[in-house]
């Protein structure tokens, strides 16, 4: 098992290196640079050039890349000219909110998706299966920001069940019971909006695997031996059909991080996704570069996590 993990880590390291180069070059192609927005436009060109020289912006690209990479490895991504603070501190303030939103969404996805997938696969081609698959088709065709707006309008404005923005009610003291309840209340609607779209992949994968598994020889043999139907589904069909869900667990985490970009903007939720969009519109290159790098790392680590989980669930796929 450890050999498998070490091999995957060795494969991951070149991917991270290539990712860092791509992110650096994309940042170089953006309008402006790290000095943009940090200087007074009324100062002379000589002072601007002197400042560029101090920041190393006139160096060769590979020297700039080396300095940037060394800083990134130490957690130093420069300063945000919009917020006038270190990028690391700025992201640190937002990452907690995005983490909790992603966690709540993931819980909703599996609480909703696994039962729906089981029912749809067990009663395939029945009326209930047609309702569930119809919903998944609508989910695949609906952009997440459209669905988020609909949920906000129905549950936030029309019914008034949930707050329509922010991450906590104003005036509450951090650490109090009311503060925690308000945090949870503000998480439920955006988390549910993400989950109701994110769940469609889980339902379809599980349904397809159940339909395929229940036609295999060992299932027919179990039924022929008189095993109860509940045992056949719980002990045989479900355990073998859960493999795709485990395989896509890491990718699910990355997709949640990507999905929060739109949901956080719609619900005015102060997380990394909203910060990313705001930084693009403001051309805050230091923040954009750091967030793109973090998202890329999340995708790579998500793939690594999926491989490790799948190897634990099904040892047959491990590399000897």
C-alpha cells in the first residue's frame, strides 16, 4: 500500500512543477503586474522604474519565476493592491468559509445522492426511476448559477426560510452559541444549492453500477441460494457498486471548490470563490495567481486522494 502511495506522490511532483510554470506564465500574460495599483500615478516614471527594479520585475523570466516559486513555497504570494495586505493572510481569512461551505455541500450530496442512486438502480425503468433520472437530466442541463439564483429567489426571498447573503448575522459575538447557529443557517441554502446540482453525477454513477452489478453471475447465484433480497442489495450489490463513488471522491472535492465561485457571488458569501471573481475584475494579479495555483493543487491532490481511496476499497487496482 505504501509503495503505491509513494509512486503516486512521485508522479504528482512533476505535475505540480508544470502547474507552477503555467500559473506563472498566465500571470505574466495578464494586463499589468505586481506593481499595478500599488503606486501613486502622480509619481515620476523614474521612481516607477526604480520600484520595478527593487521588486525584480526587470529580471529575466526564469529569475522572476525562481523568486516567485521560492516565495510561494514559503507561503509568500506578495501583496494585494486592492486590500493592502498580504495575499496569504487574505486567503487565510476566506478559506475557512469555503471549507465549511464545501463540507456542508459534500454531506448533502452523499445524503441525497446515495439513497436516490440506490432507489433508481434497484427499481430501474419503474416510475420512481423515471422521476429520478428526469431530475438528473435537468441537473446536467442546468448551469449551477441559474440553479443558485432559483434557490435564492424561492427559499430566500419568497419563503424567507434562509438568509439571502453573508456568512453570519451582523452584531453577533464570535464563539457564542448564537454565532454558530447563524453560521450554520447561512451555510444551508448555498450548500444545498450546490448539492442539488452536484448530486446528479453521484446518482447516475451509482444507478449505472447497480444495474450492471445486479445482472452478474455472483448475484444470480446468491439469489439462487435463497439469500434475502435486502442482503443481496446491501452485502453484494451495494458494496460492489460503491467503487465509482469512492473513485470520484477526490474529484468531487475539486468540483465543489470550483462550484463555489458562482454560488459565493450569488449569495454574497465571503469565500475564496467570491474573492477570485472580485480579484479578476479588479486585476489583482497577486491574488488571482495564488488562487489559481491553489485550485490547481486541489485538482492534483483530489486525483491522488481518489486513487488512494479506490486502492483501499478495491486492493486489486494497486500497482505491485
